[in-house]
């Protein structure tokens, strides 16, 4: 039985749609779903509990790592799917990811232990500067054959056995990515995770500051631990220029916006964080009206 774990902090606006899409038409018992509300001051736990068959844990303190660990302890089966509360995906999409686990990869000697959907950016509600940023970001090779930036990661039982508990840092997807070599990871092109871009430029900067701090913390922790199960891939700070802007001269205006926003976030990320920012995220893009994507015809990446 597939176990799905959703760590949720003040996600009342989106958790209902996430669960409704996930469970639509699914017979009781097909999925083992655990929502871990943590440090919530809204109705996240209540909204989740209103969905039949959903296990809800309510932790008093906010913290994604602790929430994921609590969800793992309560989960009943494998494979494991770690799903962000603001991602809308259908049961068919989850099944397609699970079916890809264990299949041979580019290296016949290995099989897929970790699987993600295709990354799809939704900028329909975003201002020009945010759209320009993602015109570059969407083309970065760093998102090819990696596990981060999707909001959905499926692990086989063998893949989950690569580590014990999630470390106390918010970059859980970077941590998981560090555990597997390239041929053990697979992107299923027939399934997409729609990532809602921020609707205000300042919210994009806030998101980037959180990501930079989280990634830096995770890289430092893994580098300092000789017993760490994996090593995080290094940051490719100039990839936007080398791999995107120089190859696509027409994107020069977008590249200038990307550079300015990235530099601003880099400077802010070095400043001391404020209390209560451990979770930190963009709230402008959290709407309960985003459609789920069904699996499409195979496109060669699945």
C-alpha cells in the first residue's frame, strides 16, 4: 500500500484541494495518507480531518523535518510519497510515479529508487519580473534528473532505507537528492507537478531567501557529518549565464532580471534570520483553485 505523507504548516487554503484531488475515485485503503499539521494557527488539521480515511497528526511546533519524521513513523506501507500541501496531483499521477519505481534506468545495472514528476511552472498570475526570473530558472540544467523543485518525491522501500530520519533542515528535497546517483533517479514525463509561481516579486525574493538558507544549511550539515548517507550537489551559481543566457541571447532582458533578483536574495540570505522564519514560504500563490494534471501520453522521459 502506498503511503503518502504531507507536512502542512498553515495550509488551510490549499490542503483541501490537495486531498480531494489525491483521493478522488480512490477506494478506501488504496492509499495510506498522513497529514502532519505542525505549528498551525489556522484550520489545517480540521480541513484535513474532514476527508475520510486521512490520518491527521497535529504537532504543536512548526518544523518540516519533525513533521516528515512523525509522518514516517505513522505511515503503514511502501512506497513512500512525500507531497507538499500546495501541490495538486491526481491519484492517477501518484500511481504513475509509483509504477516507475523499480524499473530499469539508463544503466541496466540499476533501477529507479526515487521518482519525481515533470516540473511545470505556472506564471499565469505572476508579474513581469517574476515571469522574467522563471524564464531563466525553467531552463536551468540543475532541474534535470534531480529530485528537488517538484513538491512530490516517491521512494521505493529500498530507496527509503538509504536513511533513517530527515535531518533538522528545511531542504528535504536536496537531502533526498543527495542519496541517489543519477541512474537511480527518474523523472516521469507523463506526470507534471504544477508549481505556482509567486504573485508578487517580494514573495519570490522571500522564497529564494528561504531556499538559499535551507540549501546552505543542508550542504554544511552533510559536509560536516562523516556518517552522512550522501553529499549534496554543489550550487551552480553561474549556470544561469553559462547554460541559459549565453545560449539564448533573446533572453538577455530576462537574464538581467534574474541576476538582480538572485543577487538581492543572496544578500538577504546572509543576514541574520528573524524568529519564526524556520518554515518560511510564499503565501501569495496559495490558492485552492488550481487544477490537477492527469498523466499524459508517454513522452520518452518516463
